[in-house]
């Protein structure tokens, strides 16, 4: 009899509760490990991860060493430029009698055109029109940029009309081709816009015929061509009373050169579609 | 398994077999060949040796004694074995016999020494018989005879020697019947001990001529009610047979021992025979003694021997009946080599339960109908394929098609191998989880463009990783598989913290770094340097942003940069394939070096080529860009993950080297899964 009682008592003493799996006071184990065991395993992982971080840093450094400062290694994914608009919203909706509504668009245009101010453009060169401005022989030297003065956009420059035509219901939209290093479009590129579905509306292009001069190409990259500015084309939508309160879908394309503008998958390659609705 | 003569009835049994820690084996037919040959005879107070050579070249014994004639007659008549038909041209020892092993041995022996048994049986027709049963341990038959007293019946009986002796009041010496006295009984015991001590199965033979007055011709002998005398018979002699152990058994028992498996013999046979066979096959190893052996050696009574000194013990079935559960547990715990002799089938069940109480995983072999409870109770029941009854085969989980004990060892090895390979396969598959998850985590935490997309994750889990993971199931056993202790089913889990630590914490992390390196390389070489990627996520994923600037000042449309992103996914995917090459090679072994194990797993090699070919196909096949949005990679991008793959291989080889050199050390405790 005594032996069975002893066994019961011994069992109670040795029984482990679920709490012991967190902290076991008898063995000093926390979550199943003693303090020194924790210290060893954490030390191991510290050293291990430090080594891995070092190896990763080394391989990254080796890779970055192989990169050129001015030109990316591969450009096969950007053979043709996209077309983008300013103000950079694809849905432009405002009421021409409410300044607050069109103020954001006007502000965006204004801040975008700051770098095109005459004061900034004085630093750039007056280039020969109709020709690429090649600077390949000037290696390791800062490349020079061609001038594009704000004035080239005349009515849409924001100089004469600070509201860019938004207040009178004839808004200006700026269009620009994406920058691509080394791109030299052939032919005579120009931008043309058209209303997608309904009757056409009158538009005015600045500079004349919406042309993009070849002298602004090629682009030599951010580092070498610091002062570069992209050529812009402004289109002023001459909306009439019938065109107000209607949502117009307008598509602008770059034509007249070898730049692609009809890619099936990329709808922004050489073209851009945006919607505009002016409420009166 | 079937090719190795092990028919598995349910597959989980193989895994259980791998964790077996005790095997309770039957003796006759499992450990031995069950091909009895008569080796010795005892009659006229002398042991005679029989000729056991195949071609009768040995010396024959003296057959002149009349006792021999009676003995031969009993052996021939009290026997249900017959030669199979149409074998007259074959030498006697090679003929096929229909009947059990002992009776076949007797038949062949008598045929060899006395001539046609068939003729003998025809002269003495059988009128009644009581077949052998395991409770009585004898069989008898009654025959018509013309010899001696004309037209009386001859009752011949054979069976366990002590039972035959109990029923004998007389003994035949030189053909004459004499009353049994103490001297004769002692001579009998000595002969029995000596023959049994040689490991032979001893059978006793006796007869009696039934007096004609009590049993006239035509007497109706009733074998159910037993209306005739079965006592006061005349003891004639003993014949002993050897049932040699199977050739492969000593080796198999040795392997079990080094694998940490205890082998217990459980037999209905005599303790001395059982002990001799146990010594012969290695169940009782050299130098281990039972308490009786120690007592005999030191010339002291058995009670004075310290039980702790004896590692081996032989337990008689009658003693087993009197043992309490605690005493049984004591015996099982304190002895490493145990033989249970003269056990009844019910006792087999008790032994199995006793072992299981001590926490062992028990495998039991059996062939008889009354072995079924023990077979069912055992964690894995093994039935004999040839000599087993249908009931035992039904109750068992595994059937030995050739009745060979060595096949159980094969089963154990296979079971352990399955468990090991399962661990390897799981470790391999789990490892790739880290390089699959970390891209999304970093995408969220650091706002970088998504490094690995859903389709590419699926390509890994359902495409390239399938064949290598399955190929690990075909991996050969590592050299130490049968030298380890059996698996403790409570503590040794399939997936343990060490496996997770290695897969997720170590190898998985290296793999993730390889993938990220490829990701950064692709983006940087296309114009997006790593520093400029952090925080770019919202703009990158904005469909309306079509003039996103890269590190060189170029501007990208949404579609253009998404193509680069998908190229990154493809490169990350290919990097995972590359690091998984190294992973599958290191997962081949848990302890051995790959150079020791070899690359003989052809399916694994096929898997390596197949996953690479699949990766190349997914990247370069025209139409993949539209279907799965996976893009062709520049050749240099395939090599981005190579240094990390190499690191995985070198790291794990060094870890396993340290593990082998420092068994029981910190590295083994923390990383040996």
C-alpha cells in the first residue's frame, strides 16, 4: 500500500502543467530552453545573419560596380517613348465659373513650367533646328541642352493668360514625350489630337502644328544632361457652348516619325487618351 | 517490399515497423527452417546417432535390437505424413512429403533405415486416432496388428517426452518390457537433457498391445469419449530431430541488436531446445548467462545468484502463469535477452501486453489460429505466408511470403527509410517557403515593386518543385540507418524545431537572398538602381502614371515598367530553381556527406534536369509573356543566384561534417533533424 501512495505523490510532483511550457521554474527553462541555450542559439543566428548580410552587400557592390554611371546596361524595354500630359490627371473635370475647381490644374501647370522660364533657359544653348544635337565626342563632359522657352507655347504659356484658358472654358493641355537616353526619332514628329467619338472640336497647337523639333534629341541621361528640358506641345481646346457639360474623350498621338503609336498592349506608347468635362 | 518477400497489407504498418523496439518471434518455421531431420535416438539406455548425410555415407547405427524395431514401427504408424506421388526415382531425402516437419523427418528416417513405410502401414491398418493437440501434447493411434499377440490392437503414442513418460509404467529394454524404476527415469532425464541441450526437438514414443479380452476385434474405439486406456503404456525410446536455424537469421538478429531492437523468442517448445536455438541465432549472445548458467558455473544454488548479473533469462510457461504484472514488467525491463518457452498462445498475448506497457513498439510473428489475438494486439503483426493459417494472415499487418525472419529486418529498414525520406522531402519543400514569402513582406514593408508574383510562386510549388520533392522518397538509406536506436514515438517527431530552424531560418534565408539579388540586378541593369526603388511602390503600381522616372532620368510608361517587373518575377523564379538545386542535393542526406552517399538516385538527377528545362521553357517559350506574364531572361541573369546556391551547398556540407565529427555536440542538438 505504501508504495502506491508514494507513487501517487511522486506523480503529482513530477506532473508538468501547460504553464511549464512557457516557464519551467524547476529547470529554469523559458519556452523549452535554458538561458544559456537561448544565448547560444541567438548568438549563432546573429553571426549567421551578419555573414549573410555581408555576402549580400558584397554581391550587390560587385553588381553596382559593373553599372555605367550615365547609361543603363539594357534599354530594350524602352525602345519607344510614351506620351504624357500635364496636368497629370487623365480625368479633368471642372466648372469654368468656379476658380477653386480649376485652381489645382492651373497650379500644376504653373509649377511644371517653372523650369521653362526664360531665366532658366538662358543657360541653355540655341540649337540648329531640324537637326539632332549630337554631343557624342564630348566624353566625360557635361552635355549641353537646347533652349525651350516658355514663350514657344504662346497662348498656353501662362505668361499672357495666367489661367491657361481654364477660366474661359478653353483649357490648355501640355503634352510631352517620355525621355529615353539615346532616342533619335526619324522623320518629323508632331502631335495631333482628335475627339474619340463625337463631333470634332477646334484645337490650337503651340508650337505651330504641334511639331517636336529634332534638336532636342538625343537625351544623354540625368547625370550627363543635367539641364535638359523636354520639348513640349500645348493643345488649346476651343470648346463652344455645345461642348460644355459633355464628357469628351480626346486622344493625342505622335505622328510623322518612326515612333510607335498603335501598340495593342501599351495604350500610352506614343499616344494618350484623356477625358475632359467642362461645366458651365 | 513484395520483391523482398514481405507482403504489406496496410502501408502505415511499414512506418510502424520502422519504429519497432521489440520483436516477439516464434521459433519454429520463423527462426528455424522447419525441415526436421532425425539426428539422434535413445533406446536401450544408449544414445544412437542417425545418419544425417544426404547420401548415406555416414556410419549407421546398430539396428539389431528389437527395441529399435518397435520404435521404428511406432514412428512409422503414429504418423500422418506421406510421400507425395510419383517420386520413386528421387533419393529419399529429397522427396516431397505431405505432412508436418517432425512427421516428415520421422518418415524419411524410417524409410531410409527400415524400408517401405507404406508397406508397414498396410500391414497394420489404422482403426482410430487422436491427433496432436497443444494441450495434451501427444498423439496416438490404434492399429490392427499381426505381430506378437495375434489379432490384438496396437496402441502407439508419440509426443512430448515428459507426457509420454508420465503415461508409461514400463520401459522396453532389448525388446523386453520392464517396469519403470527411478534409475530408468533418471537415465531418461539425462538423455532428454543431453539431446535437448543440443537444441534438438525430442519426441517420446511408447506403445501398448491392447489385451484381446478387453478389446476384442471389432471393438468400437471412441476417440471423443476415450473408452480405452491411455496410461500404463510401455516407453520405447526417444528420437530427436534438429530443426536447423535459417541461414540468414543469426545475421538478421545481429542487425536487429545493433539497430537497438530487442528480440524475444516465444515458443511452445522445450526450454532447453529454445535456449539452444536462441544461443545459435544470437538472441542470447556469447558471454551472456542466465541465472541458471551462473549458478552452474559458480556451483551455488540458483537462489544465491544476484539476479542483476544475469542479462539473459529463459522463462517457462508454467512460471509465467504465476507472475504478476509488476514481476513481468521487471523481467522485461531488466533483461536484454529473453526466451519464453512452453508458452501457450494466451501467454503470448500477455507477453505482448507486458512489452507494450513498458512503452515498446512491439512486432509479433505468428502462424497459428490462436496467435491472432497477439497479432492484433501487437503494433505490427507479422504472419507466416507459407505455414500460416488464414486467420493469422487476416489478423496480421504484414505477411512473410517465405516465412523468413530476415525479411522482418528488411521491413524495419524500409520503415525507417520511409520516415527518413519523408523528413527530407518535407525539409526540401518547406525551405522554398521563405524565398516565396519574403518578397511580399518586403513589398509591403519597404514599398518596393513586387519581386515575386503569384503565378511564379505557383510555378515553383506546383511546377518545378514537384519532381525533386518526390524524388527524395527514392533516396537510398544512409549508412547508419540500422545502427540508430528505434524512434521514440512520443519524442521524435516528423517535423521538429530543428527542421524548421534549418529550413526556415538558415537555408531558406540564403535562398531568399539569392532571389533578391537577381531582382535587384534585373532592375538595376534596366535603369532602376536599388536605392531609388525604396518607397516607389505607389507610383510604380499607379496605372495613370506613365512617366515614372528611373535612376538615369528616363521615363517609363506603366506597361513598360510592368514588363520589367514581370521579368524580375521570372528572374526570382529562376533563382529559386537554381538554389533549389543545391537544396535538393543537401537534403539527400541528414548525416552523411553527399560524396559518401553518391548521386545514385536517378530520379533526383532527372528531377534536376526537368525543373531546369521547365524553368527555361516558362521563360523563353513564345507566348509565355501573354499567357503567364513570364519574360525571357538575359543569360547573365541565370547566374545571379549561383554564389548563393554554392554557399548553401558548402554551408550544409560543413555543418554535416561537424555533426559527424562531434556526435552529441551542440551542432547535432540544434541542427540534426
